[in-house]
């Protein structure tokens, strides 16, 4: 189930039609008030939010979703006319898992939705081994629990988004191995690198580093290539 909050009736109908054509359930809401009312009845698997709404901004909705225990782990895709780099950074900093600017390609939107659902399924309990779910992955001052998706920095819990968790987990699986932006887009986002999507990766890395505090320095930039993670085993 996908919840779409979009005040433009034409866009709302187009997106819902496209999603339903791919056999996704979709419910559209024209404003925040109707959205919150609908959320009382059932929880979706994914949110798509516009930012410029008549009664409450999409960023305000996002903040409330991430502050609630019931919805904090659910992925959010921002779909908005506010497409500057600063707007993207604000959305990602607030907890969005992906960000698309209007005007947008319906085919790309569907690809990103499919990618989000693939990543949700890949982290579901039935896809994880018993070994992975019985303990934490520890690296330097970082600790990740794949079952609860909790991340701790030097013993203190820190809130990161769905995509940020995936990035961090992927890096930890490939210690000291450089990951290109193309590889990260394909593995984490599930769509091909098109030469203009590097900012998506870069902004997620930037916000992830900030949230990891002193452990953010573990993620190294390899200029002109990509990123890698490294840490001192003696610190374990």
C-alpha cells in the first residue's frame, strides 16, 4: 500500500493511475488533514509526499512520521517542485529516503518505487540468516542491528533513514573496498547511473556522515571514483 499526498488533482490522479497499473495499491490525499485521518485507519508500506501543501508542508509531515515509533522505519519519497540542491538536502536531512523533482518522469518514479520495495523486502526477516539477526555488526565505534535496524555510535542510538541504513550496511560488508557511485545507485537505489544522479549519492553520504558524528570519518571519499569505509580493528 502506498499513500500519496499531493494537492494537484491532475498529478495525484496520474501517479495513482501509474502505480495501480503496476498492481500497487495507492491512496491519494489532497492535504495533510485527510492524510492524517487516513493514517488512523491503516499504515501503508511507503509514503510519497509533496512539500507545498495547503495546510501543512510535506517536510512537517515527514518530521512527524519520523518522530512516531509506528512510522519511523517506513520509507518516504519526496515528490516536489522544490528541486534545488538545498531543498534536496533539507528533505534528506529530515529523513526522506529518496527525492524527485517536478516535472518528473512517470517511468523513473515507478523505477524508484520498485527499488524501494526491493530494498524493503531484502531487509525483511525472512531474507536474513539466523546469524545476521542474533547479534549486532560492530565496526569501530559503530553497531548495527539488522533485525531492529538500530544504529549506535559509541553506544548511543542515532536515528538514520532507510536508505542511510542500507548505505552503511553495504559499506560495512565491503570494508576497504571502493564503491563507485554507479555501484551504489544500482545496489541501493536499484536504478542505473545516468550521469546526473551522483548528487543523490553524495547528499546521502553527507547526511549519513553528519548523523554518525565522530564515526562519520570512517567513510572516506576517493576523489573521482567513489567512497569506501575503513576503521581500526584495534578499536574494537
